[in-house]
C-alpha cells in the first residue's frame, strides 16, 4: 500500500441543504443551435445514480442522487472545498433523518456537492433537508511521491483504488483515457480543489474512438497532458486522474464532468484499463 499522511488529516463537519432546481429561462441552446427544454442540475434525481451510464439521458448536466449547497456563499465555499469523494454523509433533518450515504462529486458553476443515498432513503427526502458530511481528505499526500497532488478524495476510498508502484511510476486502474484537446468548460480554473471540468462531446466519432460513449457516473478516468495541481491547464506529459460526476450536456464546450483526485506535471502516473474502475465498485453501492 502507498505510504500517505492519512493519520495526520483533519476530519471536520460541513453541511448543506438539498437544493431546488432553478430556471430563469426555459431553453438551453445546443452546440448545433437547437433550443431544448430539459431537466438539469439540482434537487433529488431519483432514477439516475452512480454506476449508471453518463451518456444518453434526456437531460443536461444531470447530477445523480442528491444535490446540496448553502445559501451563504462562504459556507457553500467551505462545503465544496472540504467535501471529498467517498466521505460519509448523513441526513440530519426531515423524514429520512439518520440515512447514510457517500459524496460522489463536486459540480462547479452551480457549486453543488453530490451525494449518493439508497432509493428507499431518497423517497423520504425533501428539498431543504439538511445533510451533514464528515469532510476528510484535503491535505492527503503520498510520502514517497511529493510531486503528485492528491485532492478531493476520502483516504479510505483512495486506498481502495488499487494503485500499484512499478519502476518508479504509479499504475492507476481506469475506465477510460481522455486526450487533452477534449477538455472544455472549466479548463483554466485557478483551482481544482473543488468543482469539475467537462469532456467536450460534440464530435461523436472522437468520443467513440476513445470509448467515452460508454462512460458511467463514478468512472475513474485519466486525462492526458493536463496539470491540475494549481489550476486546470495544458502541460505536455502531465497526467491527471478524475471521477465522472455529472452527465453529458448539449451545450458547446460541455460534456460529462470530471472532479480531479490526482495530478502530476511529471509523467509518473500511468493508467491501466479495467472493467470495474468505478467508485460504485469500491464503495459497494
């Protein structure tokens, strides 16, 4: 097992409310110039969950499970910064009080934290129900690989990813590899420690060529030639690893969202494709 500073990490409470979907204008314009009216972000999404296909839904930026945030901007910033994929979440108000789930992603722009709960618990929830998260993971480091930045992932989930060492490199099980030129909305952000950025899916032939038409929510993917250490930027030979957190989109420059969990400017991270490289498999959900 890789040596980390897990025993030094601080676990801290953060909390948010289930956020109602919002709309100020009914139409979303596709990259082909088509006006569409579609479900999008927020609320409780009952029939879309981690492990399901991320492509093909009659929706835009669909967030699986429960979407939470805070009205106070600073508090919402803390929720989005400190929450990590794999953190334990607990409903602390409403009819589903006591239900347990897991953080599955962080969606930039709308600044939502996404949480998985069982179907029977979703049926008991309401908008504005409060969800407490045991935030744990920011500050995680690899003792023998200080050049690798780790972010946005619970240490216990990180330990389940099956990362191996080989000839001074880290071999990460992945579901797919993404070329740098397909990364769109969110590229250029000053930090990757919250939110996500999107794989552009407007070219069907390229998406099929890389097998990205088969992506599922929760898949671990490798992004080639992108450094996410201090913002999201192109850097030849850099490698970033992330998790698919929201669905495909119709808007230009958008597509399935990726929350980063690892990044390095040096080419020491390699991916090996396998059938079960998805957080649903590692979390048993």
